[in-house]
């Protein structure tokens, strides 16, 4: 089985050759303004615009926990907006991360990565503002991506 490659760096500047798919977690409220999404928006305007439109038009599309939106930002780079977070704040119901939703979204990412013959690049998804733990997310990546032979690189920002 393939293993996750861990590197120091910026996931919005993915390393390696070929098609790259950058996966990250979004919330289910249409909010885009803190965390990794800021780095995405600094590099490309399209993922934020697409996410906001997807949320705004949610009555007529698949926007929900576990859904994934794929946005092409260059000939060889795609961004996967994965809805894996309920709300944006910790509260009486705990942290915003929803592991089941991330798992479902990663299955879609795997299908698209195979279709595009792409490697997958990401920060430690679900573990920043969403409040998740890597020990819960890493097995999802192993099951959904690595088990299918998809190369995964996780970036720890300096």
C-alpha cells in the first residue's frame, strides 16, 4: 500500500509532476474567510467564487455535508472543496469537524484522482479550525486514497 508523504511547505504550491488535486475542508454555512481557504484564495479566485455560488444555489444542487466540488485552477491543478465541517464554531455539540462527511468527500476525491490520474495534496484536513484530530483523519485517507494506489502528500506549513 502507498504511504502518505509528509513535507514542510505550502499545499497551494503542490510538489511533483503531473496532475495535482488539492483537497481541503469547507464548512456547510457558506463561510470562507479563515484558515487554509485564505491561502487558496491568495493563489486563485475560482475556488472561493465556485464555493460561494455552490452554497448560494444549494436548493438546486448537491451542496451538503460530504459533498465535494472540483474546481480547475490551471491545466494541471484542481481544487477539491470538501464540505466536512458542520458550522464554524465549537459549541455544545463539540467541534465542527464531521469525520463521516470527510470520509464521504474523500471517496469522491479518490474517484476524481483516478479519473484524472492525479496525485492528491492537502494540509492536515479537518484538524485546524474544524477541531479534528489527525489520528482520526489519517485512517480515512489511508482507506479512501492510499488503498487505491493514489499518491498523497500532506503539507505542514512552516
